[in-house]
C-alpha cells in the first residue's frame, strides 16, 4: 500500500458506529436527566479547569481521537459530571432555559446536516420554520398582516424580523436600524456626532456595548432616572430630552426594559410609547426576558403598549424553553429591516427575487444555525397552551416564593415580583454586601442549590430566577433553611 493510500485510509477510517454511539450517548443523557430531576446529584460541582481537563483526558483524545466507543462514552459521562444540572429543581440561577427532555434533537439534526438557515437554498426547511415562527411572534404583537402563518409574502404595512444568536446581537441589530432611520448616511459616511440613546439607568449592558460597537461610544447612552425599584420614571424622560436638545443632540432611540435583568421589573412601556409618539422618536423594547408576558392573558398587562414600539427583541432561550441561543429581533415596519444594512455580496445577495426566505441580507451574522427549528420544536413537543402554562406557572411560583420569604423574619424582599425573578437579602441589618455575596458562594459551593446575586438599589442582593417547572414549595423551604444555616455561621464568624 502506498503512503498516500495509507494516509487516506487513516483519514477516512471511523471506529464509531452511528447507531451504537447514539444509543450509548442517549442512555447517558437519560440517566443524567433522571438523576438531575430527582436531585440525586448536586446542582453544581465546580472544579478547577485543570482538573476537568485531566479528567476528560483532553491531550490524549485531541492527539489520538476516541478510537473506540468506550472512550467516547467515558468522555461524555465525565463531561456531564462537570456541568451545571439545570434540570435539578434546585437550580434557580441565571436566565437560561431549562430545556424539555427532547429539546436537544434539533441541535443534533443541525449538527449532522449542517444546513445554515440564513440562505433559503442552503436550508429550506430551517428557513421555513424561522419564517413561520417570526410570523407567529409578529402576530402576538399585532404586526403580522397576513391571513395565515404560512403566508411569507411581503404585505403592505407588515412587520418583519429575524432570529439571531442572542440578545446582544439582537439589540445591536435594532439600534442600527434606528440609526438607519434617523441618519441613513451613517452607513457610508460614518456616524454623525450628535446621536444619543435614552433609557433607564438599569438598561442591559448590551445597549451601551452596542453603541460602542457602532462607533457612537458608550457615552451616547444617556441614562434616565429610575425610582426606588429601579423602574424608569416617565416624567424624567421629558427632563432628559430637553437637556439633550439644548446640547443639539438628536435622540436616535428610547429604550425600555421588559423586564430589567436584575429585578425582573417592567418599565412603564405604554407611558414611554406616549412620550416617543409625542416627539416622533424610535421606541425600542428590550423584551429579551419579559416579552413572553404577551402570551398570557393574566400577565400581558405588564407589557401594555409594547405593540407601539418600533422594534422589540425577544429571547426564546430564556422563557420559551429553547436551548441557547435563539433570539428574535422584530420590527413593526418591515422597511426598517430592509433598509438596515446596505451591502452587496454577489455570491449571496441577488438583484432578482429568489425562491423562499433569505434572512442573510438583514442580519449581522452571515451564517447561522437553524434557530427556527429549535424554537418551533420547543412548542411542538407539548403544544402552545402548555408553553403558556409554563410561563404562568413560573411567574406564579415566584410570587409564592416572595410570599414565603416575606413571612420569615430573617429575609427581606424589596418588591412584589413582576416576573419569575426575585431579589432578596438575608438579615440585611447584620450582614453587609460582602457577606451576602459570601453567602451565595457558600451555598452554590455546597452543591445543594444554584442561585445568583446582583446589585439592586445600590446594595448586594441574592437573586433567584425560577426556570425549572419542577421547583416547588419544598425547594423554597429547603433554600431558606440552607441560607439560614450559612448566614448564621457567617454572622458567628464575624463576632
């Protein structure tokens, strides 16, 4: 055998059988889910990266490959051990979806066929699913003018949108559209030096980051005062607007939180819409987490007026149980999407109409995965009404947690929750900000619970985000007991 033939044989050989490998990995994932849900494993066993690298045998596998199915199985089992177990009911951490058991299948399909959905001819099924889900989201905002969600044509006065990988890219996309509407020359000539964006002082960091990426600089974000619960004070919008006008600045956009990342509280969207309409300003709603309130008759009052915005972002990988990442950026006026990016690429952009739906001309990303498939699949597993039930249940459970913690003498909850996010403190009269943070680290290092922490009202708070449908009152009671035990120990150590 020639050297070239030997090399070709090595490159093309594959000791891993597709079906057997799938069965082994599926068995590991099933056991992982069962153990997580029963709480027989810790939520998080956080080791140093060097220890994890050694346990995974990274150097050996990188050099030699798996070689056989047993090594692959050992790698997956070890990998799963060193993960954050979101399916454990005592995961109450970041705003990351706890996926349904079969939510990973679209990623498996995409990883096998690798059909990017941004060009229709590269992935017709994925692009169609994205178009369908965008139509559905637009319909919830009243921005879809077609008669059927299968209608992908460009109707007059229709809204539009695309799916992208995360809220940061979505906010950036929306703000570039706001710039294109006010200063279309910026695309070719660069930014004029008089553009600013108004929004609550608690706006997500991705807003200031987007402005910096756009070349406007983070100082182009002008914060508007917030109240005691860090909710925007509408009356202050007029004050700030007059101040920036005196400086000969133009307001490119006004941003609202729906809801704030730290507290889960909603800005007064309807009142902010009144202000924007009065002054003819672009209104953007960062609905990454809270736009799901649209789906519930019980909760939709919290986003009253959202349909009056010019643009909305909506993260499906938060409250729609979709594995990360999947975010919609939606426009009330489809022309704002069309006029956003003004570029040509002869190998992807065509002068003539093409079959299907191409989203590439309207996205920052050139290639993206089949995000519409992931989003659709999340609904298809149990149906739309089940998703509504999940959202309402998450919001209601957070109100129950608030009521329970408020009934305990040692806990302080500063507000009635608007969503499934709650901030609280343990003995704030005795434990300072560093103590609250130390308490959180002790709690998660124990493996018993996973919660987060944030600064709210200038103080350090513990923070829960109830994403797991299996979390219940027993878990709330166990959480309070665990925090009390650690907090009391911290207090004793200070004496």
